[in-house]
């Protein structure tokens, strides 16, 4: 035991001294191992710091209160809730039935002795230095002890008077206002003074203004109602303080009165599942991941970590071999003084241990410092403050152990190789006779065959991506094991090469022990890059084939459904002013009820319209039987019948587009046809004559008419629909021109001319406009337009059709650069090892008068040969897993498509198109540019000058 301790102590001292002596090489290996540790440790600290403890979460949601009571809007009907109040259901059988509706007075359900504080949230358009900004208004007496922790004051103070407000720092930045500025809301003839700035710890990017209860929302609502405009409907919860807190039994008592409770006591001490009524409901699960899903995720993480460690070992291993080769005389002296092979192995392994420990310490410390330095940026990026700077020593220790293990693994092969050197060969610098292993290629071949079989099985027989990925990883490891044998095969091409590349190739083949790891490192990096690039290029081609244009290329649409279209004219004018517009087509929508009702509003005085589809034109798969309204209409058909009906014209949907209108009905004129590039002279004549132009013949009856039902009583209409009956309401009938079936209307079902609307007595409100452009709007024009539209404070829907755009071009470029850097790094390490190993040959070249150019050319080709072999093998190995994954996706999508046909949804689906595209540009850059670049860099790398040394006698 004492002997073992002293021998390792000496080995570590020698390794530490050598690491300090050769600082450049040590720094290189340390950086390769420490960088992943830095990233993982920083990610660990960031994620742990972002996680809130139960107490911290309660402080942000409840402040200093004991509970928050919320009215779920079920009219006082009893409810069942989860302990955290995130989910709830009404008590009773509501399967297929609408839930109760109505408001509950929370004050009446409060226990005796409870104190409460109202927390109301609404919205308003506030005037800023840039225009209008839709902002959240929060009426809460934030200075009350129950609200402590909900808002964090940054500057100034909280409001104390009705004409004072505080604002979030994000709102002040967005609005250009500051503490002390005056603030006004659109529609309200009153100003407020901003007296403070605060932030919401859990939502840093929220634009919010805090006021005292009743100071803003109530007067604003009255002013908007007086002006005939829709107002904000605030939601109010109650913060409650109660001696002893809200126990779970008290929560259930309040639930029985139709109110949900988020209780501090319950959150800190949750009840057992058996005591939670909602968990006893049929079909209610805890939605946790299954054991198989967790195992698959763990396997995926383990595979990624394992491959990353393998890559580092393949890169760092040759560097340790360089050190061992340069220190072979020192190792020989150890053997000459009585040291055996285990001592020499210990010295080389100690080098990996020293570098691994140093990398663990450096990477962990830098990760902590980086997280601490970037904490404000990380918090801004995530949009919430850390709960605390949470450091988990055991997790960081485990991450650091990865660095130690990686360092030891990287030094294993050089340690075994060095220990096999005889003392005489080490002292004299002789290379000895090296024989390649015959077992490793056999193992590699078996792994390749087995991995390929698993990947083939996964892509043709199962739907599990993990099977394909696992088989591909196994096959890639097999190729890595085969690398020495494959390097030998490359050597046979040397006879056709000129002198310098032939010498470099033969040197690489003759010294496979140092060439193979570097080639394998390049192979692994390039294989991953090619696999991802192939998959990304294939997915890109699939996305382009499946892309559905919302408008003709270069066309623009702008829609706004607020305040009865009051802001629509100014929005139309803004678009026409800032973009290169050719044709402008204004569109309106049909309005039923109050003109300020939103499109899908169901408030008092609001209605809707419905396009009447003739009974003969209804799709049988969707037609509900009034006698059995709860039954699925498609269930009565067989699979064959559903497939046949899927091709029926009555079951075809109007394809494409992103029309912002109910039932795809727009009120417009012939200019809309021009913008949509619909060349139909008959349609233009029909619009001019006051006829509707229809693009969906299901809506046209046998008389060539279209009916539009005006529904003024929404509740009665919904009740009739639930029973499978027609909704009550007046039907307006219009003559129609049916466009050709192949016309692409971009989702528009019909265009109703203004004259037809006026003649029928229906009302309309402005909705937006469609525009055709002379040329595609530039990025600057779009940015300027977005800025101007933001000033309106309205929710403007802007669409600019620019065709299919790929997000993968940057990804492919980044992958190519990454693989290039790895390739050049690995090839550079191999070149350094080659120069250390071929020092005698370089001395001979110098002795016979070879100019420096020859030696530089030899070094360049040594680097280029390693890079070329690794890139070539990696490209071949990387394409296969991508093909396997795409084949798996093809099987999955084909299965989904067949299921859709069986269920009668064939009209909504298109046959799957899952192409396999090889990114030839990326492969060309890797196969040509990277090896050539690596060779040039190695040839141009500076070398120390000095006198020609004597060559040792051999």
C-alpha cells in the first residue's frame, strides 16, 4: 500500500512538472477538456438558480398573504381543484355538456376574521412618446403588507393617491417615459403622474402600470362605454390573510361555493393524493413521464455525453502521445533505474489525471464566474429573476469528475503504448517494430454490421427514433475502431502521388498509432455534422414542398379587429405610405349587433353571421344527426366508405391562406381579385353587378344562390347547435358567380361586393386591406412599418408573403465551420505528433540539404492527409444515420396519413413527402476546403530557427 502511494505520488509530481514545462501543449489539452465543463457547470448553476423553491414561488404569487382566491366564472357551481389551484373542474357530470357560467361574489365566501386585498388586472392603450402602447393595468394597493414581494420597487415609490401610478421598468423603456412623467390613457380625459418604477420578479418583460383600486379601470371603462367603444373586462382576485392560514379542508369548503384557492399552507404541506377529490376523477392523471420515457431520455443524454467524451479523448489522446514521445528518454531512464511498465503507465496516466483535475477546477470556477457575471443578462433573457445563486456542490463535483475521467481515458492508449517500449529503444530514440492489432478491426467490423442492422431495423420496422440513433452511434463507434485498418487501405493510393504527399501518407500509415486517433476525431466531428446537415437539408426540402402561401408572392395584408374598425383607415394609409404599393384593396367584414363588437365577440348586444350550407352539399362525415347530436357522424361509415367520402367534393376544404375573417367572408371589390392574382373576367363583372364571387361551391344552392344567416341571439343559436338544429335568425339571399374549382383564393370562401351588402340592409365595419407591391419590401421598410403600426397600440395582423424561407442556412454554415475547426484542430495535433515522431527524418532532410520549403510542404501534407482521411470517412458515416431517421419519419407520416384516410380526414391531408437530400455544398466544403485549409495552415505555421542539431546514432 505504501509502495503504491509513493509510486503514484512520484508519478503525479513528474506529470505536474512536465505539464508546467510544456505549457502550450498542456493548455491545449486543458482547454479542450475544460470548455465543456465550463458550459455544463454554467448551465447547471443557471438552471438551478432559475428554479424557485416553494417559498420563493409563493412570495411571487401570494406576496405576504396566506391565500389567493379566484372566481373561475362558473356561477358559484362547486368545483374540484388541484392543490396548486392550477387546474379545476366543476362538480358533476359535464361530459359533452357546457360548463356553468356566471360570476361569484368572493367576499361572501371568505371565512370569518379574514382580511382581504383586491388585485384587479385589465388593459388600456396608454399614450407614450412613440404613440400608443397596449399596457396591462393592475389595481392593487401594493404598499399593503399582504402585497409584499409581488412588486419590487426599483426607483421612486408606490402610488398613494388616485392620480398617481407606478410602472414597470420594461414599460418605461418601451414607452420612453420616466419617473415624474405624466401618463394618460386613450379615451380617458385624465392624467396620472408616474411616481415610481418597479419590476415583476417573475415577469421582467411585462408592460404594466400599478394604480390604487378604482383609480383607472372603472373610469376608463365608463369613458369607453360612453364613447360606444369596447372596454377592458378586468379580472379580480382576492389576496387573503387569515390567522392559521387556509388548510386543505378550508380550501375544499370554499371550492364547494364555486371559488378556487391557492393556499400557502397547502403548498408547503400538500395533501395526499387520496385526499384530493379531483385526482379521483376518471381519466385524471398526474401527467408524469413514464418510466420508458425517462429511460429513453436518460439513454439519449448518456449517449450524447459519451460521444462528447469520446470526441475529447480522440482529440486529447494524441496530445498526450506527443508528450509521451517527447519524454521517451525520461521514461527510459525510469526503466533503467528499476521502474517497470506499471510505473511508466502511471507517469503517463498521471499526466491525464493532472490535466483532468486542473480542467475540472478551472472549468468549474470559470463556469461559476461566468454565470455570476452574466446573471443580469441571463435573467433578462429568461424574463425572470433568479430565486438565488444556487450552487449544488455534489452536482458540480460530478461534472468535474467527468473532466478527470476524460483526462484519464485520453491518456490510457499513450500510457499502454509507452509502457511497451523497451528501455533501450526509449534511451536511443529508436521506434522499434510496431504491429497493428488484429482484434480491434474485427470488433469494429462487428460493431458496424450490428449498428447498421439495428438502424435498418429501426427505420423499417419501428417508429422509434432512439433505435435508429442508437444503431447509428454503434456503427460510428465501429468505424472509429476500424480507423487503423482503413488508414492502411488509404496507404495503397500513395504510389500515384508526388513525393511530399506520398511521404506524408506513408508516414501516416506507418505510424497508425498516432494517425488513427486524430483521423477518428475528425471522423466523429464530421459524421455528426454531415448527419445533422443531411437531416436539416432534407427537412428543408420537405418544408418547402409542404409550404402553403398565404398570399401571392410579394403581396401584403393588414387586418385589425378592434373598436369597430376605428383605426383601420389610418393603418391602411400607413401601409400604403411606407411600402411600394401597386394596388390597394380595402376589405370590410359583416357586422351583426353593435358595431364595436369584436369579430367573435359574444357580449351583450353582439351577434354573428353564418353561411348557410345547403343540406345536399353538407359533407356526410360531418353532418350531425339531430336525433343523436352527441354521436360522431363518421362512426356510421366503414373505413372504405370514409376513404371514398374523403375524396368527395363536399368534404374538401378551401385550401391555404390566413384569412382573418369569419367563415372566410370578405366584403370587397374587383381590386381584391387583382391583388390575389385571380384572372377571371366573369368574376370582375359579377362583382360590378353586385353579385357574390364564391370560391367554395358547397355554399351555393341549386338555384345559384348563397344564404347568409344573421344571428342576433348567440345563446339561442348555441343551444340549437348542440341539439343539431338550425340556429334562429334572418337569412339574406344573394345571387352568386362560382369561380373555377382550380382557382387559388388563399383561403377566401367568398367576396361580397359592397353594393350587395347595402342592398340587403346588412352592416359592415372596416377590417383591413390587401396590397400588391411593385417589389418585395426591404427589411428597412418592414422595420419602419412595424414601428409605425406599434404606435397605434392596436393588435394589427400584418402579413407579407415572401415565399418559403429556410432557417437552416445559418445552421448549415455553423455546422460546417464547427466541423472545420475540429478537423483543423485534430489534424494539427496529429501533425505535431508526426513531427515529434519523425524528428529523425526531418534531421536527415536538413542534413542532405533539403530547403525549408520541402519540410514545410511535408508538414502541410501530413496535416492535410489526416484531415482528408477523417473528412472522407466521416462524410460516409454521417449520411447513413440521417437516411435512417428520414426513413423512420417517412414511415410515421405514411402511417398517420393512412389513419387520417381511415377516419375520413383525407380531404384535409396531402400524401406525405419526405425527401432525402444530401447537402452537396456542405460536403464539398468539408471534402475540399477543410483539408486544403488545414494543409496550408500547417505549412505556414512558424517554426523555431536554430542550428542543425546532431542526429543521435542509431
